[in-house]
C-alpha cells in the first residue's frame, strides 16, 4: 500500500503533453487524498485486483468521489 506519482512529457502533433499519474492506492487510509487529486484531472483510471473481490466492491464508491470532485471526466475501469 502506497501513494505514488509519475510524470511523463510526450510530443504529439507538434504539441507537448504532460501526463501526470497519481496512484493513491485503494486502501481506506488513502481515500482522503482522492478528492484533491481529482481537481483539474482530465481522466481517471480505477483499478482493482481480480484476485481480491472486495477491491471491486469498492469501485462504485471511488467512482462517486471522482464524479463529485473531478466532474464529467472519462473514467476507465
């Protein structure tokens, strides 16, 4: 369980695009970070561990937080 951050800048069609990936983990103790990271986000990836069904059970709650704080951004599951 961890919180991690990665940045990658790519060039596409003569434009520079900065990709920031924030990994807040799926544990309850990191949940308070999610609303802050959603502000200004252009998309969200929600992942779960197929070997741990309880992680899938929490996806709808995480999705609600992303929708409330991130607005109508694309969410990939």
